[in-house]
């Protein structure tokens, strides 16, 4: 039987509350901007309240988890009748609520006899609304619910997530993505010979930045290690055909501090020329950018394309990227810098909530 007392994600450890958590809980919930959105936490919130919470929930296996990141308590996630969570203000903006909630939702729907998970948020709490919407929750109705921190009933926008909607979401969550014809997955050293074959082709290598002709397998192994999935921006995935399982290309996203625009990560990809003309690149890029927007919430994504690569320009335009300028770039397979077109795609999820 699976042990649901502990859940692990890329960055987080979710576990039962323990006595040593009291000070961290009291510090986090001593902040009105955190506690004001919670239904059961009193205000003001002190150390004795944290100790009472721990005593009440220290044996609630599969219902309540403290969220740890790098050994520090940064929040709490619970699934006692509905999904609820809080994240300490110092850890806001890092996707912690979404990442922890995904693990808890997976645990919830692991039970075969549940089909719906409720949740909700205050109308003014747009941050929580975005998290729940990103997880696949849908609005049902507005309700009046008691709030211990406010000392009165408050309006809550009720939401629910169905099992079928969650299963559909799971197919579009990094690092494993599925489309109609493709699977996008993390790569390992075992993929190096195939990546070297694809990227080391003269007509592919000159369109990307680091590949040479030929592209030695040991160099590609280091390349894949440098760009391995680690739960944050700056990774590549392999693109495989569903019907054959064959690796036909790679797609990735850079770090926000590297690219033409500061804070805007760039995407990059290359595919086996033998698989051209079938729409695989557009299908992979569409799914990938949607997943990156959902997981990491950048305001926009960028891309650079050499002028002699019109096929890639068509892919970006089809997905929704717009040309914003021109520049130059180097490629290990070219003798000198060459002109590039610079593209940008705004995050539609953020645009919809402003």
C-alpha cells in the first residue's frame, strides 16, 4: 500500500505536521495577507494556534501535509473534504501552491471511488483563482462560508475538479506531455546517439546553436546532462512518436536571464529532417509552450530563427508567435554570425486575468 504520509515533487517534500513546525507556521500565518484568505485560521494568529493546529493534524495521514522546500516549511496543503492551501509570503511567486496541489490531487484521485474534488477562493483572491484554474478547477456557484479570521460569513467562489478533467490535465503536465501523435519526455544519456544523429546533420546543425558536424556522442551526453529536467526553467525534452516510440527531435526552454529580452525565456527545438512535412514540430511546440506557460507563468516566451530557416518561422507563426525584431546569432556549424528574426509570444493565461 502506498504511503501517503509523505509526497515528493521536483522541489518539494510534503509530510505530516510536527511539533518543530510551530514557529514557522506561526510566522507565516501571523501575516494578515496570508491568513485573511483562510476559512479556519483565527486572527490574530500566534504560536499557541500553531501548536493546536499541529496537535489536531499530526496523525491526519492523507489529509494534511506541511510543504517543505530546501528543508524549510513554506506552506501547507490539505484535502479534508476540499482542496486548501497556504504559502508563506516569502515563498510567493515560485509556483509552490501549484506544485504541492498537483501531488495532493494525484493522491486524492488515486482512490477509485472519488470523482469530484471541491475547492474555492474569495473573489478578491485572484492569485488563488489562477492556481485553481491552472489545475483544471471550474466555477460552480458563489457561497457564503464562515471565516474565523474575519469573524463572519464571507463570499467564496466555489469550484470543483472532476476526475476526467484531472486525467486530461495530467497528459499536459511537465515533464511528461502527450499530444495526439507525440510524447514529450525527459532525456538521458541513452538518447545521446540519436540526438547526435539528428542534430549533427549538416542541414539541422546550422540552424541551431551548439551542434557541430558531426556532433560527438560524448559531447551530446554532456549537453543532455546540462539541459536535464530539474523542475525549473532551463531544460530540454525529447519528442517521440506515439506509434513507434522513436525519438524524432528535442524541444526546450532557457532560463529567464538568458536571451534577447531579460526575464523572457527563449524556446528552441530541432527535428529529424526525415520526419518533416507532417506537422510534428507545430504539434510539439504548441503543447510545450502551453505547458511552460501553465507551470512557470512567464509573462512571455521568445525565440530566435535564422533567416534561412523559413520552416521554423512558419511553425512559430502557426503557434502564435509574433516577429518583434531582428538580430544576429552564432552557430557552431556556421563560419560566422548570421542574421536572425526575433519572435515573442505573450502568456495568454496572464492576459486573461488582468
